[in-house]
C-alpha cells in the first residue's frame, strides 16, 4: 500500500544533524521518509499535521532491553546480579508461555511508544523467541531482536539448551525475520553472557556471525563477581575473551561494560565495540557506575537502554537520560556529561550502535520518519532557553503526545494505535 505524503507544520525540530541544528520548520514525509525540511512547505493535496507548540525529536533508540522480562517488574528486589538471575529471572523466563511472553512484549512496546522510544535492541528469550518477532512485527516498533543463547551455567534446565539446537533455531529465525518490513526488523546473535555459554557455543556463535555478517548482542562486565568468574574460567578478562574468540571481527554490542581496565578499554576502542549503557539497572542491582566519560573521550560509541523491567523498574528513556548525566556529574564534575551529549546517546549514537545511523537517529532529509512530538509548554518544563537541558532534565515521558515509526502513527494524543492498552492491563493486573 502506498503511504500518503504528510506535511508536519510549524514544529520546533531538534534535528541531531551534524550541526546539531534546532529549527522552526516544516517537514515533508513521503513513503515513510523525510523528503524535505523547509519553511512553508506547500500542503496542497497533502495531509497536514500541525505541530505548533510541539517539539519534534528523532525517535529515541534503546539499545539494550528485555521484552521478555516485563511481567517480572516489581518482583525481584534488592538482589545483586547473579542472585537476581538465579533466584528470580531465570525461573521466571522458564515459566513463560507463548501467551504470557506475548503479553510481556506488548506491555513493553506500549511503554516504549508512550515514552517516545521508536527503536529497540531486544536481547530476546531462549524459548519461543518467534513470539517476540511476531509481536514486534504487528506493533510497528523498529527492532533488532534475537533468540537468547544459553547452553551451560547455573540456570534452570528448562532454559539451558543443546548447543546445536540453539544455533539451528537462531538461523531459522534469522532467515524468517532479518530485514523484515523493509528493514524495520533485524536479527542479531545473542549469547546471554559468557557465563551461560559453553566454549563451543561461543566459538560457533562467532563463526556464524562472521559467515552471515551478523551483529552480536550480549552482556559483559556488568558485575564484579561475574568478571571474577570469567577470569577464573578463561585466565583473561571478559572483554579479552571476546577478542580471543573472534567476536571483535563483527559488530559487537556489549551491554554494561561497568568494570573494565585499561587493556579492556583499548580493545573496546580498537574494534569499535559498541557500549550499551544502562544506568538505572547498574544502580539498582548495585553493579556500579560505568566509566562513560572515559569511553566517550576515547571515541567509543555509547548508547542507552533501560535493560529489563525487573532491574529498573520501568522502560523510560527519560529516566535513563537523566541518570546517565547525573551519575557522572556526581563523580567527575558538572561538565562531564552535558545534556546535549546525553541526547545524542539516546538518538544518533543509538542508531550508530545498531548500524542504522544512515536510516534513523536524526531528523534529516532521506532518513526514515521515526519521530516523537512532545508538548513544549508545560508547567514543569518552561522556559526553555536550553532545549537539551529541557529534554534531559525537565521533560517527562508523559510530555510525549504523538509518535510515528516509518511515517506511520503508533501513538496519537497519547493513545496507542497498534496495541489495545486496556486489554493488556486487564489481563496482567492482579
Ligand atoms: Zn540485560
């Protein structure tokens, strides 16, 4: 079906283009892409959307999330990472049915849209990962997702799979979903973390990634106990393990990287490894504070994600942006993480982490129309001499009024258009 052309009039555009321009201008959207940015675009015979008093920003990109964990929100409190996984999360994930997994994904995506997130990188689930892809497809969110790989370690037997079976299923999902809907959905290989994977699984995953030119999305160096156990097993650091096994030859995306030494950071820099920073989760699990200003100084790409709802306990990019700035300011001084820098982490740098920076992450001609419209004039956020400060420190996710992905509305007047919010809440509430 040919998509209509739409003129967005009079919005304040926070473009995140290379000049970081903020413009009062119109946008012309055709076939899901931005084709013109100019004052007074002719709206004859075109649909018009008036964005007076709205701020228009690129759709936010969250590069590390767990669609499968949202039903465990508010049920796994006050535990460190490895206990949190063993006592709460792995048994919870093992208990999901296709129906409850779908509800978890719908709840998550509804929250993403209502908070302005239009692109996610989801690390998937071991069993029934196809349900995640089907839910992503029907809701219209842009996503990279995965079957999560686990074939060893301390998890319940029900989610620890045979190595060959896990990889065979990954390839089936890859063939079914990679590039789906004009590239809106993509596939990445996702070993959960080194400790839940055998050497054979890690080696074969690296080989498959090279063979099919796939990205690898995993957790790394989140927690001190985790890095000690990895060192004991391999005799080298967690980050060095990835280099040793050949993961640095493909697009490698590592959630957390809280505990890294100088040698690790040189590896991150040398191979352009993408750091997926999850400040809320790192704080709440007591894992620590990632050395983000140091990574940025080295030119390492950093982006943001809410991680799973049981360690956060929400999926708000606004919360992550605010914390990403504040925790570094407390440690390294008020200039260590500006609002403008953080806004880039949540938009264009997120797009770059996913290899999508030619398609999304900014408001520029030729890019896909993934856009978020926020109320500008609110008691909690005016005046706004510094727009980035407003967006990071004053704005709230409830300021998000309308959201589109690929030029298609998914949220209008804060109503979800592709998800029945009331039905989901009725099914989930206690
Ligand atoms: Zn995670």
